[in-house]
């Protein structure tokens, strides 16, 4: 249920540039790009993931239960979009975000953070994209009856969102016995106009 809200946000903000941290097999990225292309003829997507370069122990540490997929397999899905929309372009960056993202200042109109689930990595991921217009975080955890309580000092975006005065916790939740309720949260930059162009702050 919670992922449906992503398409609503893309339809609302109509981004021309999308960054996804945690591309996985491309399910979410493909939907985001196709929705964005309904509103703009030119859309650029950048996806960050380790793909199938890490072992099972790594995925256990980062709390990834979705599996891992080859970069080439994922690229084929975005190639299909490119064949239908000449104004679409994409990049898939392989490696941990410590290697591919954290030393950069990445700015996009829409960012979705759903990669490494550890608090410290999420904070560093966000720091690299914090000047973007819309940043959506997955994995905001809430307690739920008959579910285990997850340690939000180790996993999830709770510590980032709870410190923010401008974050919005999105309403739709998915419930899992091992985590309780999982929601998403969004930070949207306000803007002013300078010489006819929006400046985000």
C-alpha cells in the first residue's frame, strides 16, 4: 500500500529528474519514470544499488529482504522505456553509496531513499541529496500489535524524520510481523523566485 503514494507524489510534483537510492530490480524506478513521463517529455533517472555484487551477509547487515539482481537485467527494463520515450535517459551506478554517492552533492527534483536500511547510511545518503526538491524516505517504523519492535537506533529513517520540523509522515502503512508498521516520509523544499527561476531552500 505505501508505495502507491510515490506515484501520487510524482503526479503532484511532475519531476524531470529522479534519483532512486536502492534500485533493486527496478520495479519502483520503472513506475516512477513512466509516471513522470506522463507529465514531461524529458525525464532523467539515476539509480544507485549494489545489485548482485554483494553476498548474503551484506544484505543481512543492511536489512535487505528483497533479493539482489544483476545490473544488466535491471538496465534492460529502463532500455525498454528509452525505446518508447526518446526524451528519457538513465544511469545505473553500481556499488555502495559510500563509493558512489556520499562524496557528491546530488540535486534532483525527486529522490526516493530505500537502499541500505541502517540509520548511519540513510543519514549519509540524505546528506548527499539534501538540496533536492522532494526527498521521500522509506522505512519509517511504528510499533504495531502482535509485531516485533525494531530498533530505530539501528534501522530506519525515524531519527532523521523525528528531528525535522518540516517532514511529513505519509499515512499508508504496510504491516510485517518482524517490523511492525512501515510508512514513508517526505521532505519537500520550499522555494522563492529569483529572476523568474525557483530557488529551493
